[in-house]
C-alpha cells in the first residue's frame, strides 16, 4: 500500500481509531455512530457489489453505437423517456446513480441525458415512490413528480449547454 | 434479489460469450475496489450525520414550524442528511400527522433525495468539483420551486 492509497483510506483509519477508543472509554456518541455505520454498511453490501458487476458487464457487452444512437448528442426526445425509465430501476440512492451515469457518459450518452438520469434517479426510483405514496399520499407524489421532472429536464439541457461552452471533460482515471 | 438477477444475467451472458462476460465481471470488481474508499467515506459521514440529525431532532425542528421559515429549515435539514426511503417517508408521515404543511414536507423530501452534501465525495470523484457544486445548487433551486408548487396545489400558499 503506497502513500496515496493510505491517504484515500485516511478517514476510514481515523474512524476505526475513534470507534475503538469510544468502546474502550465507553463513549456513547462513538458507539451510536458505530451502530449506524454497521447498519449502513450492511445495507450497501446488499446491492453495491452486484451493481458494480452489472456496470462492468454493461461496459463490455453494450455497444457504444447503441448508446450513442438512443442517448447520444443527436438522439431525440425519446432519450429523456429512456433516461427516466432507467432511473426508475435504480437501487439504493444517488450514490449508485453516479457510477452508472459515468459509465453511460463514457459510452457516448449526452450530458443532458446524464443529468436527467441522475435527477430522475433521485426522485423517481420506483420502490421509493411507492413508499412515499403510501405514507404521504398519492396526490402528493403525483404533484411532486409532475412538477420536478420537467424542471429536471430543462435544467439538464441548460447545464449541458453551459458545460459544452466551457469545454467540460470528464475525469477518467478513478472510475475506469 | 439483485444478486440473483445479476447471477442469472451473468450465466446467460457467459453461455453466449465467455471472454466478454469474464472481462465484464473483472472490470466491475476492479471498479468496486477502486471506489471502495470513497464509498467508505460516505458511509462514515452518513453514520455521523444520522446520529446527530436524528429522527427526533427533525420532528422537533419541523414539527412546530411552517411557512417560509419552516420551508428553509426543511431544505437545510434535507440537504445535509441522507437516509433511506424506508426511514424518510414514515418520518414524513409522522410530520404530516403533526400538522406540518405539505410544502415543508415536499421541501424536506425533495432536498433529501436530490441534494447531497454527504454524497459530495462520491459525486466529485465521478464528475468533478465544479459540476457537483452546480448540480447540487440547481437541485436546491428545483426543490424550492417544487415545494412552493406543492404548497400552491394544496392551497397552503394563496396567490
């Protein structure tokens, strides 16, 4: 493990030390945080490795040409519908949408589609929407979806225009 | 569930093309290992925030507020916390029972879902600092607009 790796795990090592000390000195705050950490880690293990394997398979199996045609710069309005449908199947949260979006972008999807996908993945994930409808009401869910989706699409188009004018390039090293 | 699906897909693809499938699985595992520290950092941040911004705290802060102050508070709390849907929506239900307006609940849940202060380390890794900041600011604005629209639809804001 070189110095750079050690730096990446710096916070984690610090956290491990903090938790150990908390248990030794019976510090409640540290123990409570550790409980949360354990629970959230277990939740992540339930799907994260599978998601990354799926992303890997997507990278090797799906042709760039297919993505470019349906989600690329010259794709039509249908591409927004694909992006929103795809976002509905996202599991977990935004943190899962980022690596998926990154893979799509590298395969030739346009920036507006990427941002539509991320935005929609935040608010239209199917299991979450069902939860919302049952606790807060279907009317609320429908109002929220129908007001936010157009805003997400419009802002994605504007963000793409802005980033293109600034010559935005996506980083390649970490996630490749 | 998702493991079963992934396994089935991998088997089907493996039968169709061995090399491509093995390369894909290897690539996925490589990416997972590369991204592990970023995800670990996020989990740590979330466990700390969940401890300090607890359900009780949110109910206490939002339970008695409404109007503009309540909305701003809701947006702030939603932005800095991250919780799974099965915690967030029952919580929203509790707030609703306490008489919190739909507008405030909309602000809380929308920022909770779209604005990620805690997912910043991950987002920046994939899309860079500038895009991450812009996207989160836009999301904040969208959340504000959406909650005002929710308020109008429910007649909580009279225009």
